[in-house]
C-alpha cells in the first residue's frame, strides 16, 4: 500500500529533539513519501537532517498544526495517487520502533479513516495528532472542501472545535466510518472513570452545597481523553503506542506524570531519550493554562491516590 504522511513540526529553539527525530525516522521507514511542514526557525543542522529524510516545507508560525497539514497536503498536489494519506504532528512520543505494526493492523480494519485514539469530549472525534484517510475519503468532495475552505485560526480552542472535532463531524455526516488502533477494554474504562472522578475532585474545592455536588458529579461523568486518562497503557506492551508531550508537561489529571515518564524511560529508553531535558528546557514557553489548573489533593482523598495514579502494566 502506497502511503503519504504529512507531519507538522514546531520547536521554540528551531531544534529537532531526539524523540522527534525518532518519529521522523519511524515514519519515513513506513511510508512512501514524508512531508514535514515546520513553523520553526530551523537551525542549519536540523534543516539539513530533515531534508535528507523528508520533503521539507517551511512556513510562518500561524494557524496551528491544521494549517501545516493543509500547506503540506497542498505541496503534494495529487493526493489520490496514494492508497492512504496520513496527517500527524510532533506532539507525542511514539513508543514503537516502527509504524508498520500500526499500519498492518489497521489495514485489516473496516473503516474509512482512523487514528491512534478517539475521544468523545465536545463530540466524538478522532484525535488529530494522527489521522489516516483511505483513498475514497481523500477523493471525496467532503475532504476536498474541508481543506479548501480552511482558514488559519489563532486561538487553540477554536481550532479544536472547528477543525479537530469539525473534521470528524464532516466525515461522519458524509457517511464515512472511523476506527482506532487503540481499543479500550472494560478495565481501561473502569480506571479511566475513576481517574475522571479524581480529576473532578481537583477542579474545584470540595463541594459544600447541593449545587456544587451536582457540578462535581457532572464533571466526574464527563468523557475522558485517553491520551490523559489512559496514558500509562503505553506500558502494556505499547497497546496505546504513544504518550502526549502535554500529558507529561502538565499532568492534567494529577496522576503523577513524573512517575509515568520515569517508567517510560526504563521501558523505552531509546524512544524517550531526551524527553525529560526537552520538557525542562522549554517549560518557560509553556505555562499551564488557567483553565486546567487543579487544586491540591484534599487530605481525605490522599489514601485513594495509589488506586488512580499512573502505574506499570499489571
């Protein structure tokens, strides 16, 4: 199967971190053509390294990753020459040495477009850091119109609503079916729900009124993001084959992301080499968002932490 991959890249220092180089090499070995669209002011060494392994497209830093996807796809031109078209970004650490197991598995799945994971927050959608499209989707009017009408948006939440969630919605409305490489088990869903309750308990002080209790219950019942709530499934023979950088940087569900990184460094030393240094070196450019700040753990809940924290495969 002939494959095209368009990868969006950005780095505040114009560098190529070890985990990004690993992802580029893994992708380049598993696809027929790799286009890297960067919005970074690349260092000379990084530009030379990328140019040896991919078609490099450099553009100004606006529009987030979706606009890099568009620019990269436009640079290719004849997308229908490929039997599968992939868009992805550099926002995760890929735990496997090759994408071949993922592509091989998904080749047998009856779906029209697919990703590594899906989420239901806001609305059901394939998570946009990695999406693959079959040729009949690429050749559809829905697909072409989506990209042709895309405009650069400068606000992250608008990009999520309009493009990440919006893309899946458009394809679903056109009758296309999605699939995911990672499939949740009953145990995955159980621990994810417990972790959502844990997260809800840290979003605000402990409830003191009926209205606050109702609000807490509503939050605890929200859909989870598998990239956050099930991130440690990477330690289960990489069933979930990635860890998002934001999960390690912000620990958004307060599940001890530092411990998760340590476990990943031991399990996948080559793939996670340099990740800790990258997080340290770039922390000043990525302060936590106010909307995701969590309260300290109430003493009454502290004994429950071992039940929900990120853990090695059992």
